[in-house]
């Protein structure tokens, strides 16, 4: 048995869901999680959590609030020595053998101080470890995001990057590119195609989100508002993993922002995605960009004209499904094998190349 400390970014559920999938897969090991806010609440239902502030991403009206995000980051960085010392004291009690981190600030830095191997396993490092054709309009957002990840979240000893798309590799040492990690409940779900649509919001949406959904000529199962009511064609549903997966596996398509976890789950179930990436959040733009470039769906930057956008998207549903059917969206076996090796050896196994190159990596 190994003792593993696992740092998890706590803003939204995607990071926590991925971390829980890893921990559940290795019940023979003991885990101590480090997280905050939504991540700490979700993980704390099953595992011990040492709550420590993080570097949150602040979203308002479907747009990154750069000023508040920067101020929140500076506040945590200001007290980084005190917070790191608190974490080190808890780690001294726990006596970990290795560490994992999913886009969390303090754990890899604490590991560097004591020489503990730390594996970064997230999606965000696809931005810094791989090359992308970035349009001029997105260059400021790309550079700011690249710099933030490079300076604040790149202190681990090894990196495993999960992604449903395959960009060109920079040949960076100690980086492995793998397909998405899926929850076991998703892998076991049977797939059908019904008339309804699944819509999900993880951050406060634009005030135009609900009116857009109302323009879809189908029943829409809406998750993320944690309420149970019906308004026209919109069926608002409370949080339920079982209910959500049932609706997701049987829907016609998915409407969401640009989060990698939900996109990956939808694609693994053969569902086209209509994406509205959060403005100024480059990672979501990049996911939506490759989604459209790969022919798995479409991304929009605003909510109008609604009827035309929906009709155009629905006209291409069969084409999207055909493209999705040729993709690979589950890397569970490879991921668990690499993590098992890291736990046992304190490093990832060597590979001739850290990740494949795909035709989808060169958008036109």
C-alpha cells in the first residue's frame, strides 16, 4: 500500500470527478486530498480532505473576470509560505510516498521542497506542452493563460495530459498525452438516441442562455441550476449523477460551455456538442476550437440569431456523429497503467514520444 497526497483544483466539479475516478480505481492505496470549495465538498463525501485555499477562476456573466481572478490569485500567493508550511505539516503527519496534482497550486511546490515525486494529471497543460494554431484575436488570451500555467502550475516532476484532441507535440520531456479519463459509470452506460437535448452550465451563465435553450425545437433537460421545474420545453433538473448520465446517454446532442470533462463524456457516448465557451477563458476556447475542427460539433461566441444557429447545427447532426464514431475518447486503461507505474517507481515510464500527432492538430 502507498500513501498518496492528491491536490485538486476546487472551482468546478471536473477536476474533482477526475481525481475521484483515480482514487476509486486504486482502493489498495490511502489518499489524502488537498482542495477547496466545490472540489473539497465533493471529494469529502468519500475521502479525507485537507482544505487549503487555491487560485480560483472567477467567471461572471459567462466571461472570465480577469481582475477578480488576478486579485484572488495574488491573495493566495501572498500567503504562500504560511499555506505551504501548513500543508507540509499535514504531509509530515500523513507521510506520503508520492503525490498527484490536478491543476492545484500548493501540492507540487510542497513536494519540491521535500523531494517528493509529483505527477501532474490534468487537461490545462495541453496549452503549454503542445503547439496550437492560435488566431490573432486569441493571442492575448493565449499568452496570458500560457504564462499563468507555466509560472503557477508547472512545479510537478512529471506530466500526464488528458485530451480528446491530439495537438502537435513540443517534444517536452516528461510529458505524456493520453485520451480522456472517463468515470466508470460513463463507461458502463448504454447509449440510445432520443429526441431530447441535454444542457449543462458549470458557471453562472449569460442571461441569454435560457432563452437560447427555449429556441430549440426539442425537450431540453437542463442541469446545473439545481432546481426542479418546467418552463416550456425546458425541464430543469436537480443534481443527480444517475439522472444526468441517463439523460446524457439517451439525448440527441449536448449544449454546454467549453469544459473538457463534459465534452469528453458526451463524445465518448457519441453525442455531438454545441459549445458556448466562456469568453476570455482560453482553455475553453481551445476545446471548442478543436471540437469544431474535428467535426464533432460546433462552437458559437454568442446566442443569436437563435433559430438559425440551432437549425444549422441540427442539419449536420449525422455528419457529427459519423466523425465522432471514428474518434478515441477513453484512455482509462493507459492512464491507470501509467499512474500505477508512477506510484510504484516515482516517475513515468519512458516513451519514444510523449504523445501522438493527429491530423486534427492542424486546423485550416
